[in-house]
């Protein structure tokens, strides 16, 4: 999820073997790791990440905003104000599209928490789908409850949708290999008697995708301005877009290709479906591959692990997606219908070499076999493992600011990094001016209460109906503990109530 490669999940063979050597249990829920073991595991993260999770670093080619905007930001000191805590691994926040002013927090362990209009986190979850999910590794996992979307007419029909990872079906992607999990999109309805409770018996499975690996799950679901449901699905896991479950594609230089394939499966794509008609859904007539080669559900392709995406809630209404890179580059893209975003032909704006992922190929195609050009990102950051220097583990896509509390941020895109390294929870926030061709300039947001970083692993963002932006974070790398928090991005000194970090 945040990290883009197979590293920690218990289902990964390298991690299992490592735990067995240390005398660990097959199921981490049944054993209590010692401090020494935890220390060793953390030290091994960097080693295991080679050829795995997304690496990202901050300094892109243009890391400064224009002089006028930069001066404005420096005069508008901002901070993070604590809104709610005592969660496990909050990875996003969604506002209810009604008059209640409630905020719903996605906790990876399977629960949705409600923050009411008074800013109080309710003691009981809105819904708990943990019994329906695969078991998660507390050390690190990209699976779990990953997405929540309310129907645009939720106030009247009570419909909402979840993305969670269910236990795998029998069989596997190839002989002698098993599926790791199922990416499941389900519809639920709110209880008829309690607006703060979902009806567990109302589940209607909308879409299922077999996942060969335990990472690169994608996970965002959201309704676009057109009323259709958009879904991000990762490329199937592993490194380089290869390994069991990755199909051949049109580009022979790099073996494998769920990202570049649009005919064999739905992996490595952003999907668009109509949940207002059909059984269980129908295909929008203007989806790009209707009546052409390619699966009808696909809206855009060429992604590695598009963990978080969002629509600009006003203005352009564009779709911004953060895609986790591998060893060199992290990226944010503006997603267009039918667009090919390059993976694994490219990593960011650079030609990718699956045989040597720490080096850039001298050249690669600019157009795919279907005649679609490979679209470069609008923001590019160096991964931690980039030989040129970088300080980010993986990128976390955010939101365009449309609130009123921080006037200097109006119309700017806010995003972040999961952490700078594995030695401490030190995620960072960034701001970009979404304008102009090529790569957009961006800079770090310096917080008044915690200059330099947020003091947590950054796990997601959210936005309320007024356009204000929230940050979801934890001091734990994986889905464990109770340090999960929700913060609100505020103008320093202007907000009262809960403490800032």
C-alpha cells in the first residue's frame, strides 16, 4: 500500500523464511515478538525492500514554487491540529455527503470510525468488516480495509461502498502457486434505525479481482463528478511487474506486464463502473475500451500501485493519482480517460530496466502497441534508494485544497511521503502548484508545531465538504498498536480546541 513492493506481508516467502530462521510463528497474530526481534526486523526492512516497495525521495527537478507563491506560503504558517486518536492504522478519511458534517475514517484493520459534527470520535465503529478480511501482518501490510465511497445520493438511499481484501479462492495464477487474496468491492447500506451504524447483512459484492501477491493492492474508491465509481487496482505485487500472476505484454525489453496489459486482467489500472444500473454493475458507454481491444472496465492503465487518488472537488475536477515507484522514482499523475501511465516501460519520466532497476535505460518507446502515448507524471520525487539521493519511502497522493482556512493554499495540491527512511516515523507534507506543462514545482510544508516532518508515518489524506484537508497517520509502520491519529491542516494560531503536534 504505502510501500510499493513485497516486503513485510506474512504471505511473502522471503519474510516467512526470515521469521522461521528467528523462530517466529507462521501467523504473527499468535506470537508476541520480542524487542530484539522487532529491532532486527526493522533493520531488515531496507534489505528486503530491494526489488520491492516503492522508493521515493523528495527533491524533484523543480522543487520550488514560483517566487510569489513561495513568499506567500512562508507568511502563512500552518500546523496540524489533532482531531481524533486511538485508532490502529487510519489510511484515509471521507466526509458523509449529507448535512451531518460527519467524517468517516478508514482504519486498515477493518473498521470505519465516525467523527461527529462536534469533533468527537464515536466509541463504536460504523462498520467492522475484519471478519471478512484476510489476516494482516502487524509488522507491515498493504492489504486490509483500503477504501470507502459514499454514493452521491447517500442522504436518500443510504448506499456506500468498501474496498477490502478477502481470503483467496482456491487455485492460483500458475500451477503450484496460490492466490494471495481477493480485492473485493462491496456495496452496503446504512441501518434503517441508526444513522451511525451500517447494516452488515446488506453486503452486495460488486467486483472481485484475484491478487497473486500481498502487495500493490491499490485501494482507493471514489465517485467522480460524472457519478461513476472509480477504483484503483495495483499491478499484482512483487518487483518489476513480474513473478507469478504477471502476464506477458507488448514490451519485450521488460518481462511481465500487468501494468501494460489491458486484455488479460484488471491489475495495474484505474477502473470506472456504473453501480446505478446493471447486475451488479454496468459499463459507462464512453469507457475508452468499449468496442475495442481491452477490458471494458478500464479507465486508465500503466500503474504500479496507485494507492491513493482523489478528484479536485471544484475547479477542474481533475483526477490526481499517487503511484508508488520501485527503486528510483515516485510519482503523481493527472489521470485522463484511456491514458497509459507508463509502468513498467517507465518509472516516472525515466525508462525502466527490470533487469537492473537501479539504472535508467537509455531509451524506451513513447507509444504503446495500441497507439496510446505514455503519459508522464506531473510530480516526480526521488525514492530513498535512488543513487542520486532521495528521502522518501513512498509517495502518498493527497487532495487539491479548496477550503477557506488557509487562503494561500487555495487550488494547490497537497500530498506527502510515507516516511523519509525506516529509522523513525518522519513523514512529510508537500504542496504543489498544479499548473503548466511538464513537471510541476513543489516544496515541503513547514509546520509550525513540528518543523521538518509530521512525527508519524503518513498513511493517507481526506477532505471535508468545505474543502479542508485532513491527514491520517500513525507511529507504527504496520497495522498494529493504537497510535493512529487524524489531524487537520490549519493556519497556525487560528484554530483552538485540540492540541497541535
